[in-house]
C-alpha cells in the first residue's frame, strides 16, 4: 500500500524517532509499504517520520545512482546510532520527498560508521563512504528530527521561506500523494 509522504511543516518531521522492538505491531507491513511508497515517489531513501511514524526506522536503495563509485545498497535501518562521521566535507545537491521541488547543496562528511538493526533485529556496525554515506546521513537526520534545509545558511533559508510555506499548505504539485500539515 502506498503511504502519503508527510509534507514540510508537519510536527512529526521534527520528532526524534522512538526505539522499536520486534514486538512493534505491523512492522513488516510498514516496511513493505515504505518500499512501495519510496519507489512510487522515485526516492532513494525514506524515513518513518516521512510517513507519519515517529519511530527509529529508515530505508535506502542507492541503485538509482549511476555513479560507478556508489555501491548498490538496499537496506532497512532500525534503531540506528551514528558512531562517527569523518573524512572530507563535501557539498552535494540534496532534495527530500517531504520538501518537493527544492534542491540545495548540503555539506556532509564523506565517511560514516553506523550501528543499526536490520529488519530481523540483528545488530550490524558498518562503514560507508561517498553517496551511500550521504543518503544514510540524510535519512538518519530524519529519525533525529532534522531536515536538510536545517544545514542551509540563514540567508538561503530566508530566500526559501515562501516556497517552504507553500509546501506546508499543500501547494507542491507532486506525482505522489502527500499528507499536508493540519491548519492551525
């Protein structure tokens, strides 16, 4: 089942994802629905807060990248903990399914080490670099209540303010269904 993607401005995007256990009701269905929703929206990653769940879960599939140096990784990350970020800081244009039609350069570290559980609740500690590290960092930020626009300069944020407000009011025309924040 395709789930609506939560639009910028919804408070769930700012919540830190709660740790989950293997007793979490409907987890396998949620993960399957997230894969289907991510592919429908042509994304490379999707975090549970983006489908309205404030839990520590995100998925990635880097197969959409044609880059030779980007390994094809399709994984589920539960209860992830970033252990270390290091290497070169590099800028790359990022976007987000919750913030459609806005793409900006974000500076991130080139290498990461992350600890997480897979969909079977088996722990892994792994290192990633390049685009794979970037996708993981972007999705990891979602489970910590952070968005890529938070990395932008105050001037850039001011310049984007009207576009962000428009997204939060349902003004973004997307090919996928979105959940718009409730009017205050």
